[in-house]
C-alpha cells in the first residue's frame, strides 16, 4: 500500500497568495525534515521541489487549499502524484462537458444515466479523477481528458469535508510497484486556521 498525505487549509485563513505559498513551504519542510525547500514549477506548470524527489501536488477550490505528497517518494525517485479537489454542488452542464472532454464511451455512459443526481455524481467523480491524472502526468488538460484511465496509474477517490470530492492519481517508479499497489491510503489532515 502507498500512503499519500493530504493537508488542507481554508483559503479564507490566508491574507494573500504569498501567505498560502508560505504555508505550503512550511508543510513541505515538515514533510522532508528540512529547514529549506524550494518550490518550483516545470514547463507544464507541475509543482516540484528543487533537489528533492518528494512527489507533490496542489489543488484548490474556492474555499480550500490542498497539498499532497507521498512520503515514500523522498527515498525513491520516480513517483509522480496528482490531486484534484472539486465541489460537486457547483452548477455545470455535465452532458455538454462530458461530450466535449471525455472519451466517447464515457460520454455515452454518462448520457445514459437517467437520474440527474446520479449523472452529476458520476460526472464529478470522473472529472476529479481525470484532473488528478493530468496533474500526475503533467500534460495538457484537454488532450488527456479524452483518454480512458491509464493502467499505469493507481487512482483513488474519496469524499472530503462539506461534500467535496478528492481524487488522487499516483504513478509508481516501476510496473511491478503499480501491480503490487492495490490500495492508496489517503491521510487527510485538516487545518481550520493558521
């Protein structure tokens, strides 16, 4: 089993973007046991730490900021991580977005669901998983969404505070690790204030 630690903090507790960035760096210093971390983005915008193999990912909604990392990745190069946090209560046109961005088989299955509540829940579960995959792979969103879930990733989805949905995508350093990783353990740590 691979463990993913996910820290969450209400965005309203930050005065500005710099303060949220400072919180992220503080959490990463704690995770690494290092007094100094250098958070950067690659050319695709995927965050990483200069000089560290710690696999990290960041997501946010209008209310929450989420930071996730894989503790094991600090000791072994080759892990990649993507997370997505979404509010499934927000209004979207599931059928329009599904037909535009999802694989044709997924869009067809979504359209076949008669219950609006089931269709919306299914859409957001699939959407968060796909966004987590995009962040894990560090690829272009529109191109990646139209593909079916890749077999080289381990993907988990679970509920979060206030009805939000959290998805995690993990790429392991070798095919053997993917086959032996049947479950993700997602440790959610929530910070209600600074």
